C-alpha cells in the first residue's frame, strides 16, 4: 500500500481588488521538484496542491493535482486530504496576511486607498492541531524562508508548529530561495538532529528531500 504524501507549492494571492493582490516571488519549482521526485519512486500516492505558479509547475504527472489561489483555499485543500499516517510537505509560501476588505471593483489611483491587513490562518499550526486526533499521526514537514537569525526562527517554527522536520532556507544567499533554479537547506529534526543539504539544482534537491523524508518515515525506496 502506498503512503500518501501531500506537497504544497508556490505562493498564494490575496486580492484587495479584482486585479491587484499581495503575494511573493515563489515560482513553485521547489515544491514541484519534491512532488515529481515522490511520484518517481513509485512508493507514494502524491497529492500536489499548487498556488498561482507558472504552467510548467502547475501539475505533476502521476499526482492528484489541485489548484488554489488564496491561503484560505490552500488550507481547505490540505485539510481535505490530511489523514492518519500521511506525510504533509508544506513547501508552499502562503501569504501571511490578507486585506481586511476586498473591493468588488478596481480601485482607482485617485482614491489613494489605505489597505488594512489581517492575519491569514497558519496552515501548519491548524493541521498540527488536527493531527493530535489522528491515528497514526501524520508526519508534518515545514519550510522556513528566512533572512536573519535564521536558525532561531526555524527552530521556533519546528517547536511551535509541532513539526517532525523543517527545511531552513536562507533566502538572503545568492543562488537560494525564490525564483532561483538552485537552493540549499539546513534540515532540523524533531529529535534534535540537523543535516546540511549543499547548494544544488532544485530538481536534484527534490530527490534528496524525498530521501530524507523516506528515511525519517522508515520507508525503503
């Protein structure tokens, strides 16, 4: 029986009018690479949930593919598929905030609007709360894109969100992070271990990450 793995990918968009939105530069390449690597093993039932990404990263052949726009939509899609014994890889970069109000029509420049922001739900924290009642529990894996005090923030997220693993990505480095074809990570585990993944093409790192996850989960690939 295949193990279900849910992989999220790309940014989300939070519209304040029909054509303008808050977002970030994530392309979805990293999440897509992880999902494709999982499919290639033949050992996983892959659920791929992508935000607004370029067409080449929108779907993964061999996976169940879902497209979302907002953080609320991404959380709903993840929640629909989270189940006991599955693996959740939150490689997406969902927006942390959204406009308090969304205009139904385009806001004109002459209106000089002030946009108030409110927090979006924290998808991993929400799933962690749900995970407490699952048996067997799901494996929750996070990603931390940081610019300073990187280890401090990553370890804080690992504990606060009840994660099994977190992949720390220092996006201030050249050749790492959003819109780059390469990346590098420090991996922190719940049991205190850490591992360095050297800079490499994201497609290669996708395979390495699936190897790390499989090893943690006790799966033989």
